[in-house]
C-alpha cells in the first residue's frame, strides 16, 4: 500500500466519502421534493464513484500489473460518468421550477 503517501491517501479516501455523501444527499432531496430529476442526477453520479473506487483499489494493491484492467475500467467509467452527470444536470436544469414568489 505504499504506492501513495499518507496525505494522498487521505485525499483519495475523503473524496470518495464526500462523493458518497453527495449522492445520498442529492437522492434524498429528490425523494423529499418528489423531483425525479434530482434522483436521476444522483444515479448519474454512480459511474464517477466506480471510477474513483477503481483508482483507489489499483493504488491499494501497489499498482499491480495483474490489476491493470482497473485503469481501463476507470477510464471507461469516467467517460460514462461525465455523460450521465451531464444528462442529469441537464434534466435538473430543464425540470419545472416551483414558484414561491406567489405563496402567501
């Protein structure tokens, strides 16, 4: 597990944990507001999480050649994640907004 320094591991692990928390918070917001676009955005975040976990796994095993397929998987899930995040953000942007200005 010496492929990365301790501070670098802290950044990697905290980033993954923050991403998991963001997915959960966005999913919960979508459920509470009954807005499917936010729920879809949270699902669109999952490929990026898989990408990050591939990178961490590969580094955890000292960048072993036998696990080099994780690099390809990470690249593929990064591309897929960028596309699904773009689509999810577009859906949120296009979803009808609640107008609270007329509420009394």
